[in-house]
């Protein structure tokens, strides 16, 4: 009888521990949900605050119709593209637009098309009509047969920065010694610059885009434009207007 009572007590103790564990697990899940909700609210409130601090104008909508402007960048070629929280003005002498963007991707297990998380990106005009090129310090850039990686003489640069372009002549014209030094020493980390036609788009490639680096990305984009060598403008001259949307 003593053995039976001991066994029953042990089972009861285990059940109690399981109940406590379940309660703790539920509490943890609820905390994560609450924190995620709080983060989203904080993220949404950061954009107008960043615009105010940087002296930019702000709209919660897309006053420039960026989704319908025919921009050739990858993000605008996706399905169901949405743009919100647009800020615009001049940063470091460069006219630019910063905005949140998301699009739809096919979900797993036949759940249909689902929206991605919102990402912050920045757009600026270039005084040249450039072939497509991607350059960044993150690890998201992967070469393909159509868009191979371009390597340079600097081993350090090749280790820390990736450049993808189907036209290596243009890549070497754009990435001169000054641009190379800036990308290594001053460019914002985990940022990719996508050049195409008369524009350049900057995006943050970090896994968590909570908005804290929006100002850095915009300043980084203005500095990138400043470092575009003059030879690029002469080799790839504009054939029309260089801007879409905001005009300084």
C-alpha cells in the first residue's frame, strides 16, 4: 500500500509540474505576442519621428505612387507590393525618399499568398543611366548565372563586400578606390545598394528591421551617391529625367 501511495504521489507531483510548466509556457507565449505587438507599434511610430529629426516631410500613405512608378528594382516587381510611411526631402544635399514596403510571397502548406514583414528602404536619383548592379556588406547577395559576382584586386574588399553585376566594366567604373574605401570603412553595415537606371535603392538586410537604423541608411545612401565617380556619368549619360517622384 505504501508503494502504491508513493507512486500516486509521484504521478500527482509530475502532473503538477506539467501544469506549472504549461502555465509558464503559456505566459511566455503571451509575453512574446505582447512584445511583438509593442514592437510593431513602436516601429510604426518611429518613422514620423525620424522624419521630424532629419527635417523631412512625412506621409503615412504613398503620395508619389511608388508602386505604380515603373521602378525597375526587384522589390517593385513582386506581387502585391504595398508602400506606406513615406518621408522625403534632402539629406546631405541629395534628394531622397524613405519608405516602408512589403509584398506577397507564396506561403507554405498551400496557405496561399502571404504578405512579408515591412522593410525600410530609401530611394535616390543618379545623374547616370546605369546597368543593374548590387553592392552590399551583408550576406544576402548571391550570384547567379545571369548576374555573376565581380571581384576586385583588393582581398579585403572581396572578403567584406559583394558586388553583383552582369557588366564588369560598369562595376569597375562605379567601384573605384574611393568608393571601395568608403564601403569598407564608412558604409552602414548590413546594407545593400541596388543601382538600376537613373536611381539607386538602399535597403537594410538585417533580420530584425525595427527602424532604429533608418537614419543611418538614408545618410548612407546620400554618401553613396556622393561617391559615384564622375566617369560613370560620362560613360552612362542620362537620356531623360533622372528622378521619379520627389523633386528637390
